[in-house]
């Protein structure tokens, strides 16, 4: 099956509880998706913006800019995010599983769901 998005939902807690791992997770995401290899300063900018939000216990931006893959943090009361690519692709599954493994390694309890992003549901209805 091809995937549009991977949805990671973390157990209840505060965003600032992720301060110790969010930066490393973002860097791991960029490394695994091979984004910004020629522009590492861009990674630093995204990481710094997210770090400031996490330190102030705010929902982070994630990475929702032009790129091969994105980390979309939806407007909700949950600690959750989507790993998203604009087309069906098995790479979404691979990256989501790697990020899930990273979180598990750091004892962050979470669940993974597939293709349940609202945008996916809207596009599916249009077919």
C-alpha cells in the first residue's frame, strides 16, 4: 500500500517535555529525507524556530515549507504531527517508521496512524 501521510500521536503531556529530543528528531528527519544537504543553515533556522516554541511550551512549527517531505503539526490540543508528502509514496511509511523508532528509543509513548490527514480525506472524496 502507498501512503500519503504518517500520523504520530504522542501520549498526553506538554510540548516542553519534548525539549530534549525535538531538535534531534528534526535533524534526523532532514538527514533521512536528504533535504537541505547543500544548505545546512536552513536546517539550523528551522530547528531554532522549533526549539524556541518548545522551550515556551508552545506547539512547534514543525517543517511545513516547500520540501520533499514535511512535518505538519496540526491545530489541536494533542501532541501530534504528520509526516507528509504531496503524493502517494512508500517513502512516507519508511520515514514515519524511522521517526517512530527514534521516539520509542527516547521513551516517548506514541501511536502511528496512516492516511488520516484531513487534506487526504478531502482529496479522496474528490475522486
